[in-house]
């Protein structure tokens, strides 16, 4: 295999990864250049369009408005000379104010073009000459001597100074118009450039896609197709046919591995019978081991039952005599002796409770009878009746959805509900306990939830709480042996379900469990 690989490596210089890396590197570089050119063209187009829309075109409009303003000033002065009315003079003053605003805005729009701003200065100077030498003297004479038609000669449209003003305005408008044409031509060039780049990018993408398709066909699909044909022939029994490939290094290495596998196939076939015989012997041994394990489990359950049952009598005797000792000699010994006796009595009681719990745990599935159809609503009522004292003492509120009918053992299922509701009442917070039991169908199983508003359980203890005799709190804080949830797990699993703590709900405690749907409900 090593020799064949070296031969393949000598014939194929580049691997598929290297070929694809170079191809995509070149394409990426060209694409980056195209994107950069497109960004530059778009930037130029934006700048040119901004120049036309925001500066040059508004400047030309302002230039026309300025010419209109000077024409209105000339008309206002002529009317004032003929009539002498103050409203004509006010119109002239208003047009002067408009003139100043228009000139200021025009200079602002042409801030980056000093040659155009110079023409604005020429217009303003020509207007100032006409105003100082003709318009304002005529206004002053009317104010002094009254209206007179003789003054109209100096305010005619053909007066050289007004003609000079009109020529300056025309020169400004022509210069702005030429600048607008230049900016518009730049915008069109940028637009055509961007359009050409877009068309070129589409064409480039099509060429790249075609080139990539051809390259993958030559480098991957064609060599893999030939390798597949040779492999199929070998799989059909032609073990004498040599498998090879002229594709990239990875495919050639794959062909070499298949060739090595072909060489080993005959040996594997020769040993298949012996392996099958060995597997049969191992299966028989496994079955025997499984049978031994089942027998051992049965014996362990029997031992746990017998041990817990036989320990009851001596433990009751120890507890009884310790209690008699406590009653008879209470107050006659020192405080330490009374404390020791109290410890002995408490330990005996706790040991008796532990043995009872272990006995109940060992009985699950062994002495509780067969399965029948169980109405869980009735089972819940029985469990709540057993907890009536604790519910009345704490004021606990228990709500439940309509519960389904399942196949199981009513006594065991009542233990599950009694343990879960009892835990919710026991591990309550400052608020009144509120327990809610829900049921919903998921495919072929029922999903139950028992949620409360108690002190809750940290997520890291989600598995520990279902282990027998595992407690999260000191016995001085909460009573119990820590077997309740372990018993619930064994009962639920005995019924073919699962039970777990919902760690996604942070408020209170939510225990979930499942039970199979009745067989007739599957149909």
C-alpha cells in the first residue's frame, strides 16, 4: 500500500485541497478587485450626483432667482418714481433683503468653486453700482421733490449700468450651466462605469461557475465515477481486478485503501466461518450470563426483603426498651445521659423507618399484583385523602387536569402521586403551597407534570434526588429517609415510563413522568 501511494503521489502533484485552495484564492482575488472597483465607481457616482443635485442645480436656480430679484428692484424703483407711494419703496427694500439672502445661499452652494464665486462677486458689484448711482439717487430725489416722470430716463432697461448688471448675470448663469454639464457628464461616466462593472461581474460569475463545474467534474466526479465502477466490480466478486485512480491525491489515497481492502478481503472471507462460530459461542455464553444475572437479581431482591423483614423484630425491641429507659429514668440521670438515650431512641426510629422504606422498595413489582386499567382521577383522590391532615395544616391548594386511564397498579401509582404531592407540601416556601398536576398526550405516551411553588431544587441535583437514601437537607430541617423519589422512579419504570426533574423551570419544583397509552387508544 505504501508503494502504491508513493507511485500515486509521484503521478499526482497536487491534492484536491490544494487545487481548490488555489482556484478559490484566484477567484477571491479577482472578486475583491471587482468589488473594490465597484465601490470606487459607486463612490464617484454618488459624489457626481451629489454635486449635481445638491450644489450645481440649486446654484443655477438661485442665479435665476437673483436675476428676477434685480428685475423686480428696477420695476419697484420705476413705479416709485412715477407714483411716489411708500408701498413701492417697501417692495424695493424687500427685494434688497431677498437679494442679500440669495447671494449668501449662492456663495454657500459654490463654496468649492472660486471661479464661480468670483462671478457672483462681479454680479454683486455691478448691482451695487446700479443701485448707488441710479436707483438710490432717484429714490432720494422723489423723497425730496416728489414723483417725476423725468427721472425714468436713468432707470431704463438700456441704461449701460443696468445692461452691465444683466451681462454679469448672464455670464454667471452661463458658467453655472457649463459646470452643471461637466458634473452631469461625470455622473453619467460613473453610471456607465458602474453598469459595465455590474455586467462584467455577472459575466465573470457565469464564467467562474462554468470553470468551477468543469474543474470539479475533472477533479472529483470523473475520478470518483471510475473508482465507483471498479469498486462495484470488486463487490460483485471480481477480486482479481486491481483498483486504482488517476484523480487528485485524496481520491488516489482512497483508491489505494480500497485496493488494500480488496487484498485483505479473501483472507477475511476464509476466516468468516470461524468468526461466525466464535460469535455463536459468545452469544450462548451471553445468554447464560444474562440468565445468571436475572437469577442473581431475584435472589438479591429476596435477600433485601428477608433482611428488612427479619430486622424488624430486633429493631422494635431495641426501640421499645430505649423508650422504656427514657420514660423510667428521665430526669434521674444527668443531661448528657438523657441526650444519649434520646439519640438512641431517634436512631432506632430512623433505622426502623429506613428498613420499612427498603422493604417497600423491594416489594415494587414483586408483591403488588398485576396490572389493570386504572383511573388516575380516582387514584389522585385516594392520595389526597391520605394527605388531608398535611393539606389542612398548611392550607395547601392542589389543582389537577382531568387525568387519563392507564394500565398499571393502582396502589403503586397512588404511592407516586402521594409522594410527589407530599414532597411539594413538605418542601414549601413562605407562601401557601400551590400544586398543579397536568397531563397531555405525546404520541404513544402520556406526559404528566407535578409543579409547585416551593423552595425548588438546584439543577445539579436533578439525578441525585432519585437515588435511594440521598437527601439534600439535614434531617433536623426536613423529615424523611430520602427514598420517596427513588421509589417513584422504580414504580414509574416498572410501568414502562420515565421520570425526571424539569430543570428549565426555575420557580418551584416541577417533576415530569410518562406512562404508556392504553393499547386500544393506539388504534
